[in-house]
């Protein structure tokens, strides 16, 4: 716990900023997940309509300095590349873009079983 007044204020500020930044980050992550799920289901036209929303959210996030502008550009580029690949060959993209539901993780192998 902070002892001085200024340290307490800094703690309050950092908590407030952290929650604000998380809200902005989630605003672009949710449409990206939806986009990938649409591609995995083979719904390329719906995914294509969603791209403008994703671009808008990424640009806003970069403008708010939550992510860097190069990261926003990189994500937009990768999503566009994925969409173009899905438009040409939907089967190849469908298998790769499945997103696991929350809570599903790979089981770690026991070290003894490797030996």
C-alpha cells in the first residue's frame, strides 16, 4: 500500500487507466475473434462486411495510444491477408482459424511420460 498522498493518487490513476485501456482493447479484440470464427465457419461474406468495423476499432485503439500504430497496421494486414486467402480457398482457412472457447487449454505432458 502506498504511504504518501502522491503515491496513493498515482495508484488510483494507474488503476483507472488500466481499466480504461482494457475496455478499449476488448473493443477491438471481440470483433477480431468474431471475424476469425466467421472464417472458420466458411462465412466469408459476413467476415468481409466486418472488416471495416475492425479497421475502425483498431485505428481508434491506436489513436488512444493503447496499442502502437504499427501493431494496428500489422493486424489489419494479417486479417486482410487471411480474408483474401479464405475467398480463394475457404477449406484451407477453415481448419486453421478455429478459436478455442475460453478455458480450453492444451494439456501439458508430464516430464516422466516423455522419458
